[in-house]
C-alpha cells in the first residue's frame, strides 16, 4: 500500500514565522501535490511537482514556495506565515504510469497561525 | 477556475436509505474520480470513471457520468453509519497531471 506521511498533524505558529511542512511517500511516485482545504472552498491546489527539482504553480501559490530535492519528499514552505494561511494542508501523490491516476493523500496538517 | 461543485452541500439520511450526491464540472475531462474524507483526515479514493464510460459500480457505490451535461452522480446504497463523511469529486486536467476537486458533500447517516 502507498503510504504518504506528513510531518505534523497539528501545528501552531506565529505570524511572520517561516513554516516548513514536509510530505514523504514510499511508492516511488513521480507526481506530488500540496493542497489547502478550507470550509466551503474545498481543496485548492497550491503547487505540484512532477519530478525532482521540478515544480508548477497551482491555483493559489502566493505566499508559498516548495522544494523537491528527492523524489520521495516534497516540502511546502510558508516564507512568512500570516493568519489567512490558517488551514488544513494536504499532501498527495500519484503516478502517471498508473492505470487509475488516483491520488493518495496524507493525513493532513492542521496549521494555525496566531 | 475549473473546480467542480457538489450538490447538495449537506445530506442527512437514516441508516439503510440510499444517498445520492451530484457533481458538476466545467471543462472536458479524461477521468472523474470520487473521494471520501472522514473528519479531519486525508482523502481516500473510492472510484474512477473514464470519460467514455457512463456507469460504474464498486460494492455499494454506483457512479454515473454524463459528459454532455458535464455532471456525475455518486449513489451509496443501503447506507451505514460508517458512511458518514464528506465526499468529493475530482476531475483531471488535459495533461492528466493536475486534479480539480469540488467543494464536497457532507453526508450524515443516522443510526
């Protein structure tokens, strides 16, 4: 089974702090994604990566950056956290070689910025 | 935005009843997927239907797709309390590398 893990389930940070959210997958998947989920807005794509050192902006990249130095690890960085970045952050992976293209999700990180 | 929309936003039914959720999307697709999310957790893939398919079954799940109307429905038959969760549809981009999720339907099954 694919396992996608995220570094923290709950995180509380102060405004202006630099925040790192890490995602690790163990299935050698090429594609990795970061979403944020807010009530009434569903899941919105922040960034995705289809290969090591490659990244593409999603729908809401402002205020975020990403890093993918190794295939199994995809990090989301909040350069200077703000209260409007309080949200649930979900990492997902998929393999374009797969038949179904289903996405495998991590458990999520609930980030609160105070 | 290519984000889809689920309807209704919330649904409450008695155990044993059927639950139907609908999804509408905006652009042409290759595949449409349905996911489930238990409260505070990540999403879990339920079923995928390809654009050339009209109906698909998996256990108590039945999914239909009408590409002319750009809509899909998820039917859960003989619902159980354990089916209580949020359900999301997701469509893919033309490249298949990006996915667009709807806003979700919150299903409550009352024992």
